[in-house]
C-alpha cells in the first residue's frame, strides 16, 4: 500500500507498471518534431466523422485500443478506466469509450488530466482496488477553439501568449506490480496539487495562469521527499508553453530551486515553434498525454531517460466563469516515473 | 486493502468511516418533505452572490465547511477532496473549493457524482493513500436549466417526464478506518459502473436514459456478492424520478430481481410531487448528495436503517452531443453503507 511522505506526496511501495501506451494525433502534430514517435497521425481533422467532437472521441478510442494491444490485453481485462477531456460534460471520453464496456470513472482536471488519471489509476493498482487500469485523455484544436474561444470561421487573431490546443490523445495501461518484468517503467510516487489562483484573467495566457500551480506542486514534492531537481533526468511540465515555462522557472528560483538544467515542457516539444505558427506552444489535455505516451516512454524504454517527473498542469476556468469576471485557477498533479 | 469480489465489486476490508456530512439546499428543497433534515436552507436563489453559478459554488463550499465542522476537522486535516458538478468544466467545484487549499481531484460522473466521489474517496482512505478525504457535489436549478435547456426567462413548458434539478449540495468526510468509533457509519463495498446506452435521445427524460445503467450495476453487484435485495434495508437510487424508477424495477424483474419492497429514489424523496410541480421528480448531482448527506445519514445513525445500497445515476450527455444527434449514455456507481 502507498506511504504518505510529508504532507502532499505518496510513495508507491509496490510500484504499478506501465504495460502499454499509445498516442494518436492530428496532421499538425504529426508534422512536428515528435511526429515519428506517434502511433497514428490523422490527416483529416474529422477522422472521417461528421463533427470535430466525434473526431475527438475517436482519437481517444483509438489510443485506448492501441495501448491495450501493446499491453497484450483486451477491454475485458481492464477493471476501470479513468478518462477526461476539455469538452463540456467530458463528452469526448464518454462517447469515445462508451462501447468498451469497462467501468468508467470520468475525471476533470483540465489540461492536468493525463497526470490526474495516471495518478489515480496508480493508486487503484497499487492498492489492489484494480489489477489493470487505463488512463486516457484527449483534446482537439477545432472542438476546443469553438467551445472556449471563437468559431474557427471567424479567423480571430491570436495573441503572442496564446497556445495551440493539440489534436491528440494519449492512453496508458497501468498494471498490477505483481506483473512487473525486466525493463518496464514503474510509477514510483505522486503528489496531488492544490488549486492556486494569482488572479490572472487573460484566457489567452494559460501558461501564466498555470505556472504558479506547477511551482507549488513541485515545491511540495521536493519539500516532502528531500529530493532536488538534479535527482531527475527530466522535469516535464504539461503545457505551460514558453510564457508559463519561463514563469515557472522564475517562481521556483525565488525559493532557490533551479530546474533550468532538467526542465522541459510538452507544449514546447510537440510543435516546432519557428515553423508551425503556434505562438507560445502547444496546450490541451492531449498535448501532454501524447508527448508522454510516445517520445518520453520510448526514451525511457531505450535507456535514455531513467527518472522522469511528469507534472500535468490545468487551468480550471470556463468561458462562463471568465464572462462573469473570474480569474483563472490552476492545478498541477505530479507523477514520478522510473525506467 | 480492498478485495475484488467477482468482476465488478470491491469489498473494503478496513472499512472507511463517515466522520461528517452536511447538506445545503435552496428554498424549494427546504420546503420539501426532507426540509428539516438539511443543515442549511437558502431562500435566495443567488445566496447573495451575483450569479447562479457563483451561488452554486457557495452551496458546495458551505456543505464542505459544515461537514468538516461536524467531523471536528479542519481543511488542513484533509489529504484530498473529490468534487464535481454538472456545469461546464466543473466550475462550481473549482471556484467553490478554490480557497480551501486541499489537494483537488475533479470528478465528472454527471448525476452519479456523489456515488463516484464517495467511492473513490473510500478507496483512497481504505488503501492508506489518504487519511481523511472529502467527497462533495452540487447542482443548482437555475445554472443547470440555462446551461442544459432554455433560458429561464423563456418560460419553456416542461414535459411530464422532465425532472427538476435540485438546488443543493452534499458533502461527506471519509476517514481512515483506524479512527472508527462505536455507532459510526462505514463504507463496506463498491461497484463502479460501465456506460450503458439503449438509444434514448429525449433530454427531457433522463430517468429513462439512466435506468438501464442502474439496473446493470445493481445486477453486477448482486451477481458478484451473491446478495439479494432482501439483504438491504434500502436500495437508494440517485435521481431516476418516477419514470426511471418504474423502468428500473421493470428491467430488473426480467432477471427476476424484485427490488420493489426496498427501493427508493432520492429524486422522489426530495420534493412532494403532488404539491411542488416537479413533474417526474428531482434530479441533479445535488439531489442524491443532499438526500444522502441528511435524511439517510440521520436514519442510519438513529438505527432506523442499517444497510443501505446507494446507487448514483448519471446521464453522460451534453447539449452539443444531443444537437449532434447522439443518444444519452448512462452510468451508475454503487456504494454499500452500513450503520
């Protein structure tokens, strides 16, 4: 069973195992620097479906089926699936996974959802509440833009701090520690984040809204464990982009925590910012999910990365809350993965 | 640690304890048959806030603080809070709980959310992943109506199968089994539900959309445990209302499972259908949460109910999915509570 270390961190003693993973993305993501690592790249933004929302559901469905296939498991081998997305009432997850007949626990952590689903799934497998679980999330540029910002047809101009919602899904199969084989990746520890809100109101600057939560969760984790950034090969934030990444490093430096040598951000990795016109970088649940469930897993399995702190970051606003004058709260959850 | 029984059920061996509970409701709910059992009834639909959404956040905040108070605990004693609601991006939870500084895990199970949060919180406390947790959810008639159906000013006519979204929040503090004292209520077992979809498309008939999922989860539970309806004092569904309750009993009778002697539904309990013009009954996350966290808890603590199967039911649709021609998937999660 898990051991609490300090106030906010859980050490997993049995250490759940990543049995399979997969990432399915859109055209722009496939053309980015990590294109070769994704399992499936779709050129059609609708994936042959009639709407973008249904296309996003399909991204999630395909990612789960591919991850199950790599794990050598079937849907009936999975005890529960933890899934979420950015759409109202999490319909990408609901409709994408409806046919799988797996006990379904919908999660909402905005863009922190991959870390949240992976972390909760790990607690379930560690504790014996489940033998095999799946964690999955997705986002889609077109379904997100029209829900959160403007109709795409409007062609609204984007500000320099804006980020590009990735059309992507990532899924992981997390299995019971009893099944661990040589060379597999394990989940070692977790920290669940508290909501932070420093009063940022600019919905086109999510990186700034989320950076304080990432700083808080990371500070909590280092405080609880006594570790420092140098103990890890990479500290991987979800989708802070360039603005949020700079802010995160600045905030942490106030506490003399220097992550600059090991920090990277999925939002800065998924696109080539010089060529792909994504302004401050990528974002969306699917951004960190797809980067983690492709390039990062591969680097770990090939021995190039051993100790990875994955820090999913989410902005917990809605268009309604912004219209009502609210600021943008952030949250960040941390998962320590080891190869 | 929990033991899996059959394919879908978890028996909790240590048995987490309900340390505190509270329900905060609106005027109509306060005037209903359970009015005297709620901790707080608000006559103002906005609770003094500027919008209904902010009022709903406040319902949730008050319910948590009251439940913590009854448990004799502070926010800093809670290791994580599991919260969700019906609003887009779960903003009632986010903004209502933002100031509590408790690690936050957003949940989306539509109206099944009280069962989902309680069940996951129980797995966390049972396994030692948390010592004290909180499960909370809310709904608000006005914020839900305008988001899911029509502007209130429009005065749209409601169909006979329609249900009335409760303005209500319910919260529970779930504590480590080590703290159990004489006479406390414990969480004994859980079943997480699979998504069902029999093709219902009428968004004004949620009871019909959710009944098959309730039937499936209950059938799974009886199959896994070998129990029958007679083993329980009450089988309490969340918000099936009159139409869904009748359908649930009919569906179960096809498998020769007769729950008629012990079945009740929070949606049928919270209002007086003869006097309060709620058509098929109450609904919303807050409906089952408030009934469970008031009247049911009190009946259990007073020795009038011993064994309660609480079955939260959710309709996993959105206005967008319905506009795109989709049917309404349902899900139901089960928690067995014992006094």
